[in-house]
């Protein structure tokens, strides 16, 4: 079990990283925000990079919960499960003040310079896409997407378009870009199935 | 006409901002890279923010040239003009080492903390989307996209999905995410027209 200080640092880090990015995050400010004693940071974390990677792990815990909640909900058709996951993400962005997706933010900021972040963030996206692909394969077998659909390719496409919408919602401070991406992508996947029946 | 030192700083800044982002860019390193004399930076630029905003202007000059070259090419059908613009952008990303789009990068990194960047980057996207919308309206009149298509909405959608692909190409160091987005988005826009004929 984590100590309260470690948890407080990770929680505050999540919000600060989302807002300011990695290079914009100051350890001093993090300590001030959490009222953690000086020295607490390096007691709990090896380095700023170690800290931020642990914040990514924390972020992914929430993603895992959301994936489980949505993608395993057999009461919804398979494509609707994925859409529901995105809608819950959108609602989370709303609560955060439309700062977008932390994976997209850190991926943009750091993948040109920090190989550890490039591989970790890509592994997160690949994990999510794999889970989506299972649902898309179910949708394919039910004729809800075109038979020729490559499930993993479609999954990556959905995720990439979503991340573009997440960037734009950060610029707009508004969910419209996210809703537009969802309507277009899910509408198109379904239309392809209808046109090939 | 700009002085050579100013131009050298802007050129080097473009590559460094793309690779490292704003907070990861050091003025000392910029001066070393360009072998500019100490003091040259603040002779030419008010601040780091002023410098980066001028780099964005420089980036947009290239975008304007690309838009003019592609969107005014009457030898191509309207949708193909937009696709050609994206393909030229993809080729540029390739030359840069697949670091993605500087507008997307700075938009992600800074829009949570720097209002000046949030508004400037959004203005750049809005300008590009407006130009796309003109072509989409032409495509609509020619029946190449569904009659019900809102040109500006479709333009923003294309741009947002592209930016998501640009982020993923930065993570993959590979153009596949960009090609996947183009095939899906242009295919879907056309399919909507075909299904409503």
C-alpha cells in the first residue's frame, strides 16, 4: 500500500502534468501544492522521470477501469461499448477543464527527446487499441462493421482520431471536437458494413 | 528583409521546437547550434515566447505555400486537392524524422498554461480549416461529398483526425498512422455521397 504522501504527490502530479506538461512541471511547486515535506519527493521517487512514468501508471489504472466497465458490458452491442468508453473519457476531460488526454500530451511533448516516454506512451495506446480490436472483431462477426475490416487497424484509427479531437478540445476548451470525431468515425464504420451487405 | 542571424535563429528554432517542445528548448543551446553571438537572441526577440510565436509564423508561411500549391490546383478534383496537401505534409514530416506537426505539438504542450499560444495555434488551425472548407463546398456542389455535409465541420474533422495521426506517427516514427487516417477519412466522405445519390 502506498504511503499517503506518495499518493498525494501522484494525484497532484496527474493534474499538473495534464495542465503544464512534463517540462512545465516544477518539483518545488508540486511539493507546495501537496504541502509535502521537503525531501519527500526523492524519498518516494528516483527522479522526475520516474515520477512522471508512475503518474502514467496511475492514469492507466483509471483507463483499465474504464475499459473493463465499458468493453465488458454485454448489454451493449460491441461498437457501442467502445463509444461508451470514449464518452466516459469525454466526461472525465470535462471534469478536468478540457485539458485533453495526458497520454497524447506527454506523447507529443516528450517522444522527440525521451525514448522512455515514447515507448511507454505507445505501449499504453497499443494496449487500449488491442482491447478495442476485440470488440471490433465481435462487431465484424455480427455484421456491424464491414467484413473486410481489420480490427486492429480500425482500433488504432479510432484511437488516433480521438487523440486529434482531444487536442482540439484542449484548444477550444469544449467537447465539440470529440463529439464530431465520434459521430464521424462510428457512423463511417457502420456505413461501410451497410454498403457491403 | 531579416538579418541572417535572425533567420538562422528562426530556422534552428523550428527544428528544435518540433523535436523538444517549448519548455525543452534552451536559448543557450539555440545560440550554440546557430553559432550566434551571445546577446543576439534578445537583440532580435523580446522574449522566448516572442521567439516561439515568430517560429509559428515561419511555420505558417510554409503551410500557406502548401495550401496555395495544392488547394488552387484546378487540375485535381476538390477533395484530392486537400488530400494532396496532407500528402505533402506527410512528406515533410518524413524529411523531419517523423516528429509530427509543430502546431499540434505546441498546442498540446502550451494550451493549458499559455493563453497566447492557445489562441495563436487555434487561429492557425481555424485558418487551415477555412481553406479546406472552400474545397469541400466545391466537392459538395459536384456531388463528391453528401449534400448534407457541413463544409467547415468536415474540414475541422479532417484536420483533427490528421493531428491525431501526426501524434501517432511521432510515436511510431512511421507514416502509417497518417496514411490510415487519410484513407479512412477521404473514403468515408466519398462513401457518404455515394450512399445518398
